[in-house]
C-alpha cells in the first residue's frame, strides 16, 4: 500500500511550523512508539510439517520479529524528506475543480505519484526480498509553493487501509498536540494482537487435520479459489511460472484434506502487455442519490413507494454506486450477454467478528459477486446491486467468517489459493469509505486543513477499482465529518482499465445518465 496525503500551503505561520519536516519527524517518532512492531523484521515462519507445531508454522506463513532494541538486527523505519519543483496546484486540481462538470481526471498525466513515494524498498515489494528491508517507509515532499505531501509505503501483511488510517490519525493528532504544546499528548491505543483474530476461528486451527464439515461450509461461500499450483500452462506469463511450481518442501508432503485443487488461473483473460489507463471519476452527492434510488427500484404496484423505501435501506449507496460503475465497465469490455463476470469485493473481518476498529493488521478477504453480461447491456442496476448486496450478505454472517478463518488456517500453503483475478471478466474493488481519509490534519487550529487530495497509488492493473469519499469542497478538516454520510462532498472512483476499454467507458452515454 502506497497512499499519499497532499496538502495546500499552510495558511498561517503556526500551521507552517506544525507542518515543518523536523516537527513531523519528531511527532512521527513519538507516534511510532505505539507501533513498535512496524520497526521489526518481516520474515517467513519456520516451516514444520509435524502435527505439533500449529497453524503458525505451516508453509508460507509470515511473522515479524521485533523488540530486540539496538543491535537486534531489526531494520527500523525509513523516513526521508525531498523537495519537488512543482506547485501543488500544478499536480492536483482543487476539490472544486475536480467536481466541476463531472469530469474524468486522467490522473497519471498530471500527478507524479511515484515521485511522492519513498525510493527505499520495503519487505516483499518485489514479492521476493525481505531480509534487512523495513516493512514501512515514509516520505515528506516539500513543494515549491509551500505545500507538502506525506506518503507511506507499507507491506500489506502489516496493514490494510483501516490500519493505515488508524496510524495516520494518531500521527496527525500527536503532531497537532506537540505543535500546540498540549500535555499530556494523546493516548494512543492501537491493538496489535494477531491471536485475537485466530481466536475467532471456529474449530481447532492447530489440529493436524481440518474439520471437513467446516471446510465444506466455507467453500460454499462466494469466494474464488484460483490455484497457482495448477496454473503453469502455456498462457501463464513466463515470469510467473516459478510461482506456479509447488515448493520443494510440499512436493513430497501428503497434503491434508484441506487441499482440494482449485480452479486454474485464466491467464488468457488478462493481457499484461496492453497499456492500462488510470482515471478518477467524480460522482456528486445528487448523482449518487439518483443512482441509489434507481438501484432500489425493484418493485411495482400500489405499495411501490413504501417497498422501494425499504429496499433503499437495505441497499447502501456504495452498493448502488458499485453496481453503476460495474455496468459501465462490463459494457466497455464488450462482454457477451451470456458470459459471467465478477466483482471481487474486499471485506474486513473486524466488524463481522467483533474485533476493535483499532485492530492492526490486514484481516481482509475478497468475495465475488457474479452477473452475466446481459445485465450490463440492459443497464439493470437493481439486479447488479442485488448481486452485490446478497454476496456481502452471505459474508456478513459471523459463523461464515469463522469458517473462512478455519479454512485459511488449514491451507497447506498460504500463497497458493487466490480469491481474485484481474482482466476481462474480473473487477477488484477496495473501499476506503468511512475511514476519515480527509480528516488527517497535521496542523489543526481554528480551521483544520484537510488534504487537497489523497492518492491511493494503486498498481496499474486492468480492473482495479478503489472508492473513497471526495475531499471537502471547503477544504476544512472535520472530525468524523464524512463518516455518517460519506457522500456529502461526493465520491471518487479510482479506476484502472486497459486503454481501449477506458476510452469506451468514458464515452458511454450511460456513465453520466444520473448527473
């Protein structure tokens, strides 16, 4: 994960002092004391195929070694400051400008995302190297007009978007307090306790064999099982072939009953040589409301209005917006009517299993909603939205999530089974809504400074979609300001598609039919 928070020049001398790199470094060092594991060394767990070692020593499990102090061989955290010759206004349109005309912003042509990120490599950044590499690196970029950016690179095994926002809010609060001379400093209470998640699994995850009934139940859920060990055919890109070979340690092992071969990866659906275009689509609050109403229009008759209101309560605005964008993507991909496509949605175990909101890590998985191409051609928003909601509804069950954890714990290899893919039939979705993305305020004061823009910096992969609230149009940071109605200032849809598909999508007359 590589997000960057980009800020306009501070409006006052006090704000400028709070945003000074030396001050940001001091508050960062104070904050990171509550996140000591981030300075540790990520590495592979010792593999032990015996029945007595438990799930943490099965093949392909990751651990972090930390707490040894100086001389303990821990890489620490990278922190650097660089200067950039551009003005903030040169690289990012203002929130008001981005909202005008419902335009599609070709972000890569203007925003130099890579230049805002630390050049220092982090663990598994290249999917291979980790020894001596930090799990986290930070860069502060100073622009020519006094604006600045704060960017982080973090290994996904250490944290998802929720974890990262927990840290960013803690850091910003500490920085504001130190700038104001407030004592005591904010009490930070992030929770790093992986065993909390383990305890939520049903059955015995340390037993030598899984519970087959639990496994069967888990695999009835709408989660793909793409099997890398079965995917080394002629369509596989040559540089992926090594990862499709069963590791030597598992070749002679009598795999347990949890290993039921999955589905070979459909490499023929994803041409990695075709250029990918990145576009930010802004949707206004009014537009999202109209999409929500249309997606909820599933009934007719005398009681239509009442039933539609009930349906609207069940379907979220995010369900509706995703249904609309998904339909546009499938039309742009020219998917045949009879072909099945998937919207693979990231979901978190936190709320579903009663874990604290400040629980650190990446307790996430993906569930795949399915539809046929004909639904997009008919622009059947209600059908698409129902597919999304019913899929997530199956995952919202606490028992279902506990069974997923049991299944994952007993997988013989943690990297073999993938729950998503990309290319012609798949769209991979991650939502950063209701996380306070634009509430990260380092300077405070009477009128806090919201970021001008938060760049998620997703990789350029065909079919990658990220949704977040848009920046406040008045530029002011508000505590919990966007979380009740995250669409108050509109929404940003960050979308990567192959160039020809993106061009067709942006020309689709139905894309802005609710504006």
